C-alpha cells in the first residue's frame, strides 16, 4: 500500500465494520486500539481481521497492531501474520531483531512515533513524517456519529 494510504484506528468490531463499509474498495490500514498487543492480544486482533475479510471480501485493508513496548506481544503479532506491528520505546537491538523477523514473514515493524501528531504548543516540527491517523472513537460514539466523522475526514484528503 502507498504511504498515502488512509489509516483508521478502531476499538471494536462495530468501528472496524463501519470502516470497511465506508471505505469500500479504497485501500486503508486498520489500526488496533493503543496497546492492543497487551490488552486484547494479537490473536484477538488477527481474528477480527479474519472476520472482516470474510464479511467484506472486496475491502482492501491491512492490519496494524499496537504493541507499545512489549516485544513479546510484537512477536506474537508477527506469528499471527498481522501485516504491520507498531512498537514504541524498545532497544535498538530489539528493533533490529523484530524487523529481521518481520522481513522473513513479509510484515513490517513501525515505530509508534510515525503516528504522533504535533502538539498545538509545539515550538518545533519534530514529527514531520507523521502519518494521518483517524481515530474512530468507536468505544464511546454512536454509529451515525462515527460514520459522519469518518466521511468528513475522508473529504479532507
């Protein structure tokens, strides 16, 4: 997928299903909740992705699971064949090792800093290469509001 691919963070199957319905055949990256590797587990996210693939076979998306600083969870995500694994503050050696394993599996290890957005009070543009990430907020917003916000975010592209 292109680096310009739209990124969507979900918190539930409801948000993920809505993303698939709205995106149709437009490619996108479907992100897990933050720290999903520890709180939900890679198997949960892999099962969610499989269910979405069955329900929307023409939908073009790849999964990205957030494992924060948990290298063991990142390994579990790679074993679960999740395309993209996001890690935070881990040693350079651990990052190198994870990336080598990911390459063997056809997956990618991404640094969490790729998705940091500049703060309003920031005096520098430290995060110049941040990806645009739309958070569905599907853990507390009703479905009609989720759809309205997702369509508005897509209209800004």
